[in-house]
């Protein structure tokens, strides 16, 4: 079938926290933007609070990476317009100063003045995103939060309200991972992308599988010229643009760059997992943790590496299928009568989410046949943090009155760092502005950029970095016409 050709100022691949922001910002600046998304374009009217359907419609199939001893890490991510911002809990935290301090050592990253890139370089962009999304404090706690708080205080710690990109219409359905049914959760789908579609300038194409970035030779060296993709109808297409922004996520973006011929050794390496697990305590009284805004409190006492290297959030997401299929204890996964008995008490559980700062020792690899392979190599210090976070979680729940504690295996939902930014091409895939070291006009704008795993939820940082990139691209496009 013949390939059709079209031309744009910018092509953005992926519509999540990075791509959705870049596409929306540039379209509203007057740029002609093509936004390509592998998933479907579903909206609040399509979100039915139906866990199994949402898992099929809104998520990538769960991937697993093996661990020693026969266990595995489960990788979860959104596959829909808005990406993971459509199905996350909207926690909005600025990265800690210690997080930024690691970046210079990892990749030589500096700012425009030649100084170590720091939070000050992102603060104005953080503020812009927070204002646009209406970030607010969530102190509207339910009973289950106060139940857990007592346990934290008994151990010399405490919970405090989180900030989130949710508005006052939040009805605390507990179904954030199934898409917000009343648009109270501010994903890139119902903000940046929706606003740009309304005003024009953005061409959104869902169900589009991008196979490679088109690269051409130019006087200044190789540069991006467009993409080749397969649309929702199965037709192969070519779209050309002044520049291409890869924002398909920390697993898919490095694979796209590899398929496009890039060979920088940092691509696909240094993947950070921000490994997490849910820990559940069984109480004597109903807690109804499934009827709340899922993450409305957190404990940052152990956030810094020297204090433990983990962050706790409460209360946990309590979708019933995921709950019933992931329970385990010291003896392993629950099966048979033990599982039946545990699940019958569903309403009486309350829990926490323990997230550990890892050291980017995982990789995503493209095999010769084009398939992906995920490798995880957790080191003793990382394993120590994971064990400490589980121990504290269990102790806090028991101190709060739980008579039984269960937990899940390791999850990775905050993937970062597989195309990290830096000044040194030997240790990074892109420069401080997200442009690849190998190919001009080819940018990365998702969590792949982050040089070292953040200690907190990364979506706000990804959106701030994307806002920064969009600002620079808007200026560059005004100075250099498409035909250049």
C-alpha cells in the first residue's frame, strides 16, 4: 500500500506526562503538531469504574523481569491518550534537592551557566504546571488514613497531606487507576491535549504505532526528518516534520531510538524502577480503603538516602482484582482457602505504598528479532532499602492495630532514566535540552530523561521538563523555518 506524506512543525510520539505537555504547549503557541499515541482516545464518559475493562482498555499488558530466586518485578504503564497520567493517582511532588544533586555526578549535567543542574532550574516550570493543573493539598482524609497515622506516630514518624492535580469535583471513588469518571483528575488527556484540540493546531491520532524516526543527512550531521508509523486502520504512513519528540515512555522510547538506528550506549541502560510494593494490614473494623482518594497522605521521614531511601504513601489503591491476585506473606503467594479467607475481609484492610529509591541498575534491550528484554540487577544497597521499607510498613500497620499483614511483590510504575540527559555523551543519551547526542532535531521528553531515580512520584518533574523543552522548541521554530 502506498505511503501517504504529510508535513508538520513537530511530531510528538506518546501523549503522557512528557508528550502530552509538549504537544499541547507547542500547539497553543501556533505550531502545527502531530501527536501520535499507540493507545485509544478514551474520555471520562468511557471510564466505567470497571477494573478488568480498564486494565484491557487503558494499560499496556503487564511485563515482568525475572529476579533471583524465581520472583519477578511487574511493570505497569498506561496505553491510552494521556498515558499513565490518565490512570495514576495524580500525586504532585517536586523532586528533592538530593535527587538533583545526583544528576551531575551521573552524567555531567549542567545548566546553561555551566553550573550543576539543580531544582532552581526547574522551579519556574514546576510552578507553571502546578498552576495549569490546579495542584492542591489533599487533607480531606477518610477513616483509613487516620487508622494508619496512629501506627506511624507510634514509631516516631507521621503522615502529612499530599498535593495532587485533582480538583474539588473529586468524589473519592477510589478508581483512579480506571480513569477518572468525572474529570476531577487532571491528566494530560483532559488538560493540555483537550485544550489544544479545542483551539486547533493539534492533530491527534490514536492507535498509531510508530516504527521508526526518519533520519536524513544534513550539512551539520544527521537530523530527524519525520516518522514512519502504522495508523489505527493498519495503513503505513510517513509524516515529516522539522523536529521529532520521542515521549513513548521509559521502556518504549529507547526501543524507538534503537529501531531508528541510534547507537549511543546509554540508550536503554540506567533504567530506574522506583521499586514499590503495597503492604496491607487486616483490622477488626471496616476501613473501606477502596472508597477514598487513593493516595492522600505520605511520610517523607525516610526520603533521603541516609535516612533510609524510601517514601511511604497511604492509603493504598484497593482495586479488588489486583488485591486478590497479588497477596503474599512470608510463606509466598496466598492460594486456596487462605486466599479465600483473606479476600472475604476486603473491607477491613488498610495499607501503605512503599517506594524505594533505586540506583538505575536495570535495562531495556531490543533483541535481534525486535522483541524487548527487561533486565533488573538490584544491588545489595537497593535490596536493603526494599527490605527496610517492607519492615517499617509492616511494623506501622501492626502498631496501628492490624492483626495480620500481607504484601505484594515488587512493582515498577515510575520507570525513569533509560535515555538520560547529560553533558557527557559517553554517559548520557541526550543533552540538557533533551536533544539526542547523535541526531539533531530528535528530542526525548518523557521520564527517560531523568538521570537518576527520583525519591518521589516523577510525573510533576516530567511535566516540568517537558514544559521547559516546549519553551525552547517554540523559540527554535520561530527562528528556523520548516524548510531550513
